[in-house]
C-alpha cells in the first residue's frame, strides 16, 4: 500500500515541475476497453479477462513535436487458472488491474486541429483482489500507445488511442518428490499484457 501511494506522489511533483516549462498542458479523462489476456503455465493456462477501462492522462508539451505524459489506467475483471500438471482449477477471482506510467510522446501535427502521436511509457502495474483472495502484486511495467488528437476548439478536443501495457513478471511449474514428502509449485516466465482502446475529451489548460 505504501508503494502504491508513493508512486503517484512522486509523479505529481514531477508534473508540477515540468508544467512551468511547457508550451501546452492537456488533461484528458479516458475510458475504453481492455481485452482478455491468456498466458500458458505448465499443462494449463491462466487468464485475466476483459473489462471496461478508465483513467486519465496529463500531457506536458515543451514543443509542438514532443511531450511528456503521466497516465493512469484501471480496469476491474476476474482471473482464472487451471493446470492438469498439478490437478488444480481455480474458480474466478475478482481482480483490479492498475497502471501508473510516465513516458515520452512523439507528436506529428498535420495542422492546427489534427495531431497523430505515438508514446513509450514506464512505471508500475499492480494487481489486487477485491475479495482478499491474495495480496496485491506490484511489478515494473512498460507500455506503448498510438492515436490521434482532434481539437474541436482552442481548448477542447477528442483523443482516440490504442494501448499495449505489460508488467515484467514471471510464473511457471516445478515438482519434487523425496523422503520428506512431495509437492508442486509454479515457476517459469509468463508474460501478462493489457491491450485495448481508449478515448476521451482533451481539456487544454495551458
């Protein structure tokens, strides 16, 4: 919990410092959809299902072609896992997936109203259980996004984008048998990813 509150506080302090040198500053509430992520474990699979996504982005642009962005995304869904290797099958567990990221954005202005963009982000991702089935897991995360900004007035615009975000994580399988007993564990590399589409209203505050 301490780490989850420290990261946003650090990013907010950075945002206030960067705003002073920006040509433009945009605040964009976002909403969209994240697709299901299925990963293979030993003789089975684990799955984080799809869900409605919401969040926001603070975009600080020191020039017409480059920007720094701080973003947050969250979606609530359920997770399941099964493996014939160890003979288990977990029932659905409600989970919440969160990402807090900071990164660079490359802008490609076509004219005063239309600006395609791409971005690369790093930060933290954490997976929590709303029913207390497991402790919150926090991992270093990376992400990419691409989209377009369409300004309908000097201060208001529309933003459409796609996101691909993934925490650096691992899991997998092992088995042991000896005089002291036997047991099964899960080990190995398993990538978990979040891919989806988002849109929102741009409010240009500077």
